[in-house]
C-alpha cells in the first residue's frame, strides 16, 4: 500500500467532510490512525507470546523484571509504572505468571507488609528465549518503513507522547 491509497481513516474523514463540511477532521487523520495502528500492532504481537502461553501484558511484566537487572525483582507499584497499566492489571498479570511458575511473590526485605515480584529461573529463560523473536516480529511489523522513516516516526511519536504526559 502506498501513501496515496486511501485507508479506513481516509474513508471516515471523507464521510465527515460530506456530512459536516464545516468541521476540521485533520486531527482525526492522526488520532484515528494511531488508534488503528495500535490495534493492528497489538494483534500482530500476540502470536509470538501465545507460543509460550502468554499474553502481551504477561510478556511485558517478564520483560520489565528482566530489564530491571539482577536480582530481577520489582514491587507491584514499580511494575505498574514500568508496564504503564493499573495496579489491578498488574495483579491479574502477576497472578497468571505465578500460576505458570514464571514469577514469584515474596515479602519485601525492607517492608514486612510489602510484596516483591521476582522472575523465577523459568521466567527468565522464557523471557530471554522470546525476546529475540519479539524484536524480529516488531521489525517485521514495521517493514513498510525504512530506517530513516522509523527514526522520524519515533521522534514524532515521542514528541506527542511527552506533550500528552505533561
């Protein structure tokens, strides 16, 4: 597909232009595409994780623990920050991973009331085995963009993200 071919968002914008020509649908062209791309990327990422009986969010927890460095432990609050989801979502993900023997919950050594989530040996191995496949899959999903376009898109998305996080 080339840039001059209409996509689903173009078709929606054309409908609005016909029905409500006084409205500026320009922002929709960006936001709508970001939403659609995110949905398609999510679908495209799932198969690699499914091979290990994981969901996207499960892999995200394993990757967060692994990139934290030895001893591969984080508090649930730290996991919520690094995975960018709610504490409730972290709890559900950790529960699934505990059942699979990929992580374990332990009592914090600094706060007897607190908990720490740690990678098990099996969890570390699963993450390390999947990570190269995950990166190759991301590369495949971005195949329509050359290296310069990827850098440019990454820079633009970073600029937008930083403005929204403020």
